[in-house]
């Protein structure tokens, strides 16, 4: 057994189950690991990341100063409730970092949980599109959250990505939390040499998903109407984040042609290049915990069309456009505004979200 807890050295076991997922929690996990790997050599803390044995070794190479251990992934629940506690015992860690709204109920005595909440959308499993697997996952998240007061130990810590989600945690469960924020330092590191994946002269980029909260149908409908009014010279719409099945459904519903382009299973590097080459990012969700594409666009110096709702409106900067997520006329006007622009903001535009040092926040909590 590796021993660090017994020697008094802090050691953190990170749940890296979703490290390979392209968006959402997977992207957050990679950004968090990148922040840790850039600074972990400055501390005596030992950082260990538990990942599925199917994870590409190329991903592991990108995060120095982080130890990786592998386990067979049978299903997410047994991974979290069985594999994670066993690895915590095996490595004698002092803390377990849980980045996905959930946590193991039982851990070895003395081990402190760091639980990260991105949003509370999972509390409405019937409203979130995404199939049976996502539905079951949201039921599981809801169960742990509803009974969280019974499962928390005295020294356990709740973290969250935005002041908005922090307010919700206080309102619905009386839980105080530490804001760890979101980062796009990993994405920003790829921007310097990024070249567009799709050869389009002008395009808007929508980073969406199958969930109804991503508002993809409304975004497409407004775009098609704006293009119909402006004519064929109007920029195209590139969409990433949706599944092939949902993309096919959208094609049947709207009957569009090559004016809408879907990209599937693209890498972080390809995503960075598409953001950099766009006229702007369209991220008009009805509900979010943070809104990572906003700060990704800011890092690339691109403007954003986003929702006039928290938390999205809390992280916009000068040049971004706020619209009502349900108002078609506002979204059409925003498309037209971006189509007529030719401005680029400086690389890594000022944003409170970008400036948050996730590594230092974790280090401060370990004491």
C-alpha cells in the first residue's frame, strides 16, 4: 500500500471516470487535471487520478505531476460506490475529489470528501432529454442530493462552479459551498496553433447537446429564419455536442441542407480550432450551472451570443450579446449583428472565471 496519510502528507484521489468524455463533466475533469498538473510540483500534496483501464495513454501524458491508476469500469454507480472507496483505502488518501455531482457514501475513516456541484438540473430528470442512461444517472444524482445531509461527514466540503449554483445549494439544501469556478487554461493552451477543422469562410458555432436545456432546436429555427431573410451569403451554422441520432431528428424536423453542419466526437484541439475560426459562439441555454463555452470563446477572442439569465450573464464580457433564450426576434438580431462584425478581442480576454486558480483553491482546502 502507498502511504501518505500516515506520514501526514495530504493526498487526493480524483475520480477521473469521465476524463474521456468530450463535453460537460469530462471537459471539466480535464481542465481541473490540467490546472493541478501545472502547479502540483510546487506542493508536497500527492494527486492520484483513478481512470478506466480503457483510457488512452495519450490523455495521461498531457497531465504531468498527477499519478494515474486504472480500474475496470463496469458501470458508474459501482465505480463510485465500490472502486473509488477501495482505491482510497489502498492508497491511504486523505481526500477524495468527486467532480460529477455525486460521491461515495462510504469511505475509509478520516477520509474527507470534496464534492463538486455544477448545477441542479438533475433534480428534474423528466425534463432532460438524453435517453435511459442519462435518466437513470439523474435519478441517482437526485437521490444522493436529497439525502446528502445524512451522508456528509463533519469535515466534508462542497464546491461549486458559480455563485449562481452556490445560491441554489443554499436555497434548496442549506449547503454552504466554496466556488472553484471553471477554467479553460487547457483549451487556451491549444489555441496558438489551432487550424479550423471545417473549411468554411464564415460560420457561427453552436456548442449544444441533446438536452432540451441546450435549446438547440430554437437556435436552429432562429438561424434558418435569419438566413432566409438575409440570403445564401449569410454565414453557416456549425453545431457540436449533439449525438448523431439527435442530429438526424433535427434534419427531419427542419429539412435544412448544408447551411447547417454537424461535427461529432471531435477532440479538444479540433474544438479549439473551430471556436477560433468562428464569427462567434452561440450558447443560448435555458438553464446552466456555469456556461463553459462562454469562457472558451473569450479565450479565443471570439464574441458570444448567450442567455440573459444567470449564470451565463454573470460571466460575459464587452462585445458579447445577451438575448432571451425563448425570444426568436432577439436571437435573429444577434445573428445579424455577428454576421456584420469583423472584430477579434485579445487572447484570454478578462474574465473572473478564467482567472480562478482551481489548484490553489483545492490546496487551501486541504489544510
